[in-house]
C-alpha cells in the first residue's frame, strides 16, 4: 500500500492552482482564470510598488510641508477610470461565452438522473439501476437532470470545473464532456485493498484510503457545495470515466441487482453502504441522525403520536418507502423516501441485513426470497 | 506685521470633558450625548468582535486536521454560523457607521449633536436587544443555517432560527434609525461655509452608507418576517414542500445583503480617505471623483445582487446581465485606490500607526477587489462559487478592508475619543503582525478554492491538509496581532500621554476642539473652508501638537469711522 505522504504528493502533481483537468470545459476555464490572474497582476504590482515606494520615499519629519498640494488632475483621473473598462469588457465577454457553453447541452447527450438528499447522492442509470457513484464515458457529452428531495444541494466536480445548484421543487440541469478516462488499478492491488478492508475495517470500503473505487478505478471527487446541514462535508461521491460505452454497460450490469450466489444479507450490507443508509444509521449502536441498526430488528420503538411499535418486516418496508409515516421518538423527520428507487428484492435484502444485525432474532437463512 | 490667529484649544477641563462632566452609571445609560453613545456602541461591537473572533480561531483550530480536531459536525456548523452571523450583524455593519460615525459625524460638522439624539439612543438599545436575541438563540438550541438563513434548510432545521432572525430584524431597525439620523444631520446641520463639496470625505461615505441603510434594510426585515411566517404558518412562499420557491428567498435576501456589503465597505473608504490625506499632510487627490464614486457604489450596489446566485438556476440571460453589472461596480472602487496613491505621491508622510493600517488596507483591499473579478467572470465563477476562494475573497474585503480600516480609524481618533496617546511602537508592531497573519491566513485559501475545496466543510479530503494548516497558523498569528492592538489601546488609558487637540495634523473640524471634546463640541458653529487645505498647518514641538494658523479675521469694524453718511446716522 502506498504511504499517505506519497499519495499527498501525487495529488500535488496537478498544477499549483488547479486539480486535474478532465473535461472539455476545464482548459477554457483554467486559461480564463489565468488571463484574469495576469490582468490582476498587471494592476497589483504597480499599485503595490507605488504604495510602498511612496510610503517610504515621502516620509518627512513632523511639520515639513508636503512637496505638492495638487488637488486633482481631471484628464489623468478620467484616463484611469475609463482605460480599465476595456479589460473589464474583455473579461466579461470571455466569461459569458464560456458560461453559455456550459449552459447548453448538445443534442443527443447521454443522460443520467441525479437525486441529491441529506447526505448522499443517487445516480439513476435507467432500468432501475441506482448507484451513488457517477460513471461516464470519455468524450461523450453527458447531461445530468438533477433534483433534490429535501434542501438545496449543489453538485461540483472540481476536475470538470462544473457546478450547479440542485433546488428542491424544480429540475436543474448541467452537462459536461469528460476528456480524461479514469485509470484502473491492477487486479492484485484491488484484491489487496478489499482484503485489507475486510480484515481491518469491517468491510467498509473507503475509496479515500486507497485512492481508487471498490471496482478498482481511479476517480475524480464530486462534492456537495451548498451547505445542507450536519453531514454536508461528508456528502461526497466519486466520478469514474470509462474508456468505452461497453465498459460502462458492464459496470451498470454489475450493479443492476443481486448477483448470482450472493445472499440477501450480504447484498443488503452492500446496499447499506452504497445507497447512503450509512450516513445516518450506524451499525455499532451509536446515535446518528437516525436510529442505529444495531439490534434494531425485533426491538420496540416509541413512535411519535402512536405509542410503541415492534420493528418487523412491514415497519421496515414502510420506513424505507414512507419514512415520514412513523417517526421514532427523539428523531427528526428528515429521511427522504426511497420509493421507486429500490426493488422489492433490494428491500428484502435490506431487511435480511437488519436481521443479521440483531442477534436476538434467530435469522434463518431459509426465508423465501425472490431472485432478481 | 500681520496679526495671525493661532487655533489651539488647549485641553478640556473636567467640567467640560464629555467623559467626566457627569458621572455615574445612569449618566451613561440615559445619555443623549452622541459621543457617549458612540463609546457605548464601541464597547458593544468590540465585545461582539471578540466573541466572533474566538469562534473564528476555534474554526481554524478545528480544521488543522482533515477529520477535525475539536467538534462534531453539528457543533462545527453552529460555530461557523455564529461566527458569520455575529461578525456580520453585530460587528461589521454597525462598526464604522454606528461606533465611529456616531462620535465623528456631529463633531466633523461642528454641530452639538445629531439631529435626533433620542432616536440615536434608541438605535443603540435596539442593537442591544438584537444582541440579546442572538445570545438567546445560542443558549436555546443554537443556530446552524449559515448567516444567510437559506430556505428550505432554515425552515426545516430544529435550531433557534426564529430567535436569531428576530434578532437580525431588530438589528435592522437599529441600522435604519442610525442611517436616517445621519441623513437628516448631514442635510440640515452643516456649519456655515460647508457646502456639499466642502464636506470631509468621511461624511460623504457616511451619507452614502446611510442611504443604503434606509433603502435596503427594510427588505431584509420583510424577508426575515416572511421566513418566520413560513416556519410557523407554512404560508408557502419559500419552502417547495408548500409550493414555495427557495430561489425567491435568495433574491430577497441578497437584495439587502449585497448592498449591505457596501454598508460595510463604504465607511471604510471614508476612513481611509481621511487617514491618507491627514497623515500625508496633503490635499486629497481627486476629491470629487472620490465623493461621486461613493455615491456610484451605493447606487450600483443595488443592481448586482444576482452575482451571489450564478449557479442557482437563474436564466442564462439574467445571469449574464448580472455579470455585466457586477463589473461596473469595480470601476468606482478602482478610482478610489488610484486617488489614494496619488495623494501619497509627494506628500509629507508620517508613518504613524493609523497610517500603517491605512497602507495595509490599500494593499489588502486591492487584492480583495481584484479577486472579485475572478468571480464576476461567469465561466470561472462556476468553478469557484462556494469554494474557499469565495471565503478568501470576502475576508480580504470585509476583514482586510473594513476591519483594518476600522482599526486604523480607531487608532486615528483614539486620542480624540479618550484624550490619551497610545504607544506608537506597540501600535505599529501590532499592524505588522496583523498584516502578516492576515495574508498567511487567507492567501492559502485562494489556492484551496481554485483546487476545489468547498466551503462550510467540517471535514475535508487529506490533499487539502497542508494549505489548511498554513491558514490556521496564520489565523493564530492574526489573533495575536489583534490582541496586541487591543492591549496597546487599553494600556494607553492607564499610562498614555495626555493627547493634544491635533496630534496628527488634521484640518477637519474634529481636530479643532479639545481632546476629548467638551460635551457641547463647539460653542458656536465654526466657519469652515476646504477640509483638506494643509497650508496653514504647522508643528509646535513644545506641545507635540499641530496648530492651525489663520490670518486674523475682523468680524466688523471696531471703531467708528470719522465720517458717516446721513442714512447711517452721521451729520452732513
């Protein structure tokens, strides 16, 4: 495994100012940035020089009158008011042209649906495939149609230099064309990381630790940049850019449901991490935004306005699909609904996973579960 | 030999000194003296600044480590929210207009008080009530919305949003009353000879600020009331769950809060215009351009609020129009910087503490202003919006600008306010430490932002750690510098030399009364000419004071002429 300090250096091999340039916008944005920067230097250097030079050159003892009492010079003042305007117009024009490019998605772009919620992302690849990571194909323009189920979020991919707020109650759109495909690490490295994760970190794969995704891709960061509450800083995801459409299709297929030979509880554990449950529900009994999943199944809960209730299959199912129907005492009604985003098999798997976390419930693996 | 008239008012006697002419707590609580109200404001806002500053240091300490050093996420969110809300509503907005402005406006006008002294005291108590609301919010369930109270987060969080917004609502009225008071005072109470273009530039800046306060603040009041109504009655204007639109809130909010940025920075421009001219002992360069640019900024400032919302989903056309308008605001700001530099040129500069702060201001504000250009350029803004680049930019403007100007002004008028001289050496060292600490704190944040670090993050990716640590160490240095500035001023109260009436060589009216001024300021309205005419100024080494020597003015013939015409009562 690479030591953290080398990873740190690896990140800094991009330029001093910018992260890796990975979309069709990023070179234009970077060069506009540098243009503005040089214009600023053009002003800052002479201003700073005059400021400090005059401040030292014209120091006089108390009472010595100033060499000059010139009160104004109208032509000079008009000149320095008007001349900078030409630079301003240049900056404005270039920025606006770049902006219009970013607003207008080309015809025939690929489409990905994005749902932002406190505090996670669900990308909709169609045909019932949802995943928190954003997967794209290099050199294919992709349009994101984004909505939020609670408060305002904002999707930001620094490597693409693209950002757009996601406002509840409306669809906001953005598009970009990735120009750099993600590298894939060797199978051996991936296997080591997965083994390491299983042994030391209870199977919770943290891409930040290895700098690649659980599928072994290097990735670009995706951040939420509109403050959205408690775990705003953890509302991050990953962007992976595939070389070919076939590669993306293969990846999508892998996540289209429970794989052959995978038990519901195992798949439930994957869903728990993949679909954002983990950001609010712990599995070690600690209190987060929502009740912990540890020994939850089969226990009794006080429901606001309804008295105690036993956690069973129907309750769990309802809590996933209609989270605001029954609110556990001591918690706020903040969970978004997963209606239409989880298949029946997904929900069954999650229930099986919950059962596996409750030792008191003898969880026979013989429950009838429909295969996907 | 021509007889001359030396203006040197000497020292105030205890019975006339506004600090001592009456005593007891009640004489302060119920005072109508604008100078005492100014001092009470000063104590209030400096306490708020100390609280906000401590929170800022806590934030920087927390961010020393990628996973956070001090707080859990919820606490961090409350800390940065309170830092922002306290600094904006309780410190920066009232800092220069209410504290220094209250003291200075009537004295600079040669008037005995503001136009409405009781309204003035009312403003102060409204500020106190607003501050109490904030404290209650803090002691209640805190506040975690960010100082902007964006909906629908603010309508759904279970923290004390209503208490805090009521506080901001009340503070808004404090601000409106102060603005109204100054507008009437400046319009009606100028002394003989002071035409609009013979006013000190600080008064022009205060006047422009007051116009914004009176016109923009009511919109904030309305917005916050609607927010409270939305939270309590679900009227469905901002919250999409009840058919509202969150972007409407942003329009309402920034329609006030962008002009409010100019409420914060315009008075700072006014202070710097005074400081640069006085400590260069040279006529301010381009008086009319500076005065007009203040008014231009005040008016243009109403048209650019949309640049806070470039990513939020306005139409492309609206966005581009707001970008164009945004660039126009940069012109008057640039004019001021050029004029200040031209004033320094061939001046007779004294590198006093206030002057050092003024020079820091010009450098820091120039960076703050220039980095605003990056954000006005639309394509670049899409990358930089809501990252640390924004954080660095507005701290360069608000803190490197307004706070440094406020400190410069405080050092400049401290002898006038308290009658004590502070330690020059201590003051200059504090300025140097603040300058270095400030740049070390916020320069790395520009790079953090352009590398993609989002703002308001309680934890961050490890690749940003080095820059964050630089920023934190800079912040601690900055804290030491500010603490030192405060100690230098406090120490002067105990062992400072007695201040003469005009220690810096200013020629505006406040330097023509004693330090501290008598409670009545001037016994009769003084006659004034050009506020930046330094020809008659000379240094008196024996009293360590500048004196203004004017040719003797004969008000009327003292003796009867030998012959008088009949209509004047003489004999034919």
